[in-house]
C-alpha cells in the first residue's frame, strides 16, 4: 500500500528537535513521585519538586530499546493484530455519555446492556478488529463502571480489547481479569489480549493516574498507549506544528519512563492530532481537516500508533455523519494509522451509535478494497480471451468471468439495486438499513462464551472491587 506522508522527513526532524528542546529546556510537570525519582535516577534534572528536564540522550536510548512492533492477540492466543509499519486495524471508542438507540432513534443514557450488545456487534462485524467499551453504563456505580465494562468485553468477544480505566486500581483489576481469561500472567505477557489507553492531561503536565498506569504496564511488559490530549489554543499552541511538538514531547517523556521502568516494554505512541477549539461553538471537533501530522511523527520514530477515524461531529446518523466517517477513515488509513479507533462516535465523542458503527464497518470494507490494489497476471489480463472474443464475446457466460467475478468488491450495506427493487425492499435510507442490520446481528450472532468457572472468576473480581469501595 502506498502511504500518504503529510510531513516530509525534514519536517518531522524539525518537530523532533522542537520536542527535544521542550524536554530539555522547558521541562515537564509530573504528579507522581515514583516517576520523578525514576527520571532523576536515569539522568534527568529535577527542579521545584516535580519539574523534570530530560536530556536528549535519555530519549535516544529509549527509542533504541522500545520495540517497533507490538502484536495483539485474540482470546485463543492467535496473533491477529501486528501493529507495525502502515498496517491498519479498526475499532470503536470508549466511554460515551449517551447512545442513540438503534431501535427507537432516541438519544438516551447508556446502560450495561448496551456495552454487552455493542461488544456482541463488534464481535460479529468483519472489519472491526478490536473492541473498546463504547459507552459508560449509567445503571452501575461510577466507581465500578470500568470493571463492568471489562467483564462485558471479555465475556462477549474473542477479539483484542483496548481498555480504559479510571485509576490504577481499575487497571489492576482489568489486567487480572484478562490474565484469568488467557491462563495467567505469563500467558498474557507473551500473547497480549489487551492494551490500555492512557489519557494524559496535556503534553506538558502528566497526571498521577496516567503515570501510575504507565509504570504498572511497563513493569508487566504489557502494551501501553500513552496519549497526551492537548487542545490547540488552550493547553498548547494554536498552530498544528507547535501543538504536535508539545504532545510528542509528552509522548517521548512517557516512552523514556516506560523504558526506565522496563527496558523493551511495548509502547504505543499517539497518532492523533491535538484538537483545535472551535471558537464559534467552543467544542473540540473530532473531524478537523488538519490530519496526518501526528501519524507522520510516529512513522518517523518507527513506533506503533493510536489514531482516530470513523467519528463525526454530527449529532445524528445523517449525511454529515457518513461523510465525516468516510473522510477520516480514508485519511487515517492512507496515513498508515495502526490502531484506528472511534468508529461509531457521534457528537464529537459524546454519543455512540451502533448504526453508525455498522456504516463505518462498510466504509472500512470499501477502503480496504481500494488500498489493496489489483492483481496483474496472465489470468487477470486475460489477453488470450480478449483476442478470442474481441468486441463480441459472451463475457458473462465465460469460464473466466465465473472464476473471477467474486473477487470484486460487493457492498453489504450500500445500496446498488434499481429504484423499483429498492422500493420493494422497503425504500430504507442508509441509517435505516444500518439499524436493521444491527438488530439482525444482535438477534443471530452468538459470541464464543467463556468457560463458566472463568466467568465466575471475573464476577468475583468485580465483587471484590465493590467490597473495597464499600459498595453492596
């Protein structure tokens, strides 16, 4: 596949140098003493208690020891997602506060059953490669919501899981659940079923929870996605170059910490642009056109990356939602994003839609057919057949057509029938067809179940967390 390079190598080098200058001369605030001590021991200067100045040599050493390839496995331990180069894999996002009900079209608060149904849907969709929680369930206590999410995902899909937890305790429990599912700590380390998405306050300020989770995962040699989330013009410069320099300086700090904690620990960088603040609406858009710069930086470092596509700023499943999903998925794929998440997001990440997720699955299918190119061989050129038939051959009846017509791309959801046939089938628009497909999948698809004893162990971990929090 030909990759679209948004930045030249020289431009990436300039941003890299800017990031090194930020680390060495501006410094980073860290709100975890263990991380501060680790940096100091590794050679960083510390001032004002928690302001760390990291010399370039520490960054270069970390870049030399971090693996340039991270492989995620399914529940059976099969290596299904090698995150390397420009290989692309797709999945939903996490923790939306609302959901558009595919049955009624109404926007409402999600419940735990939505996490279960969404996971079943992801398990069935052929072009969704990994699973995230999609929504925050409102019918369980906030303290335990991340445990319930992890239990639901582990129980209803065999695909790899990107987990988000609210604090270190939640991550410890989530990893313990994954270890129980795959057969223990060593088994999860060798064949990781899950990785953790760590939101970092900004590129310049590293919050306690993010640092705790990073060091915990590095010690276990499990993949960490360390992702600063600066906002252009608010917590970073308004210009893309300056904002990316800030976020990548923060990413490099996370990389240094992970390698100080455990040399060779798997680390996944950010491939997401620092989002601008739309000063007309005061929202942070997910579908800004200035994309691909952060992806170029991760390719410059030859490290796996976490990218964003398939989302929309539209509030409903409409023409804007389909257009923005298609544009972002295509650009992220051409840019070589490894983990492309947020398929199914509406309303700038605040609302989830199963119907939109199904539409994204169809868009990914189209994009994959596009980027895979065509085979050029004696069979596909068919020169003998062209010479035999010339301009009057029975092409439809030929053995060549019978052998090869199935190799073309055919849509499952996009409409190609004539107008009368479309009317006879109900005359549904794309959103209606997507909602119907969601309903059919949830009615028919049965994911591979966990053994009952393992399921009980997961329930026990959630119950134990409730006991610690004094929740009955």
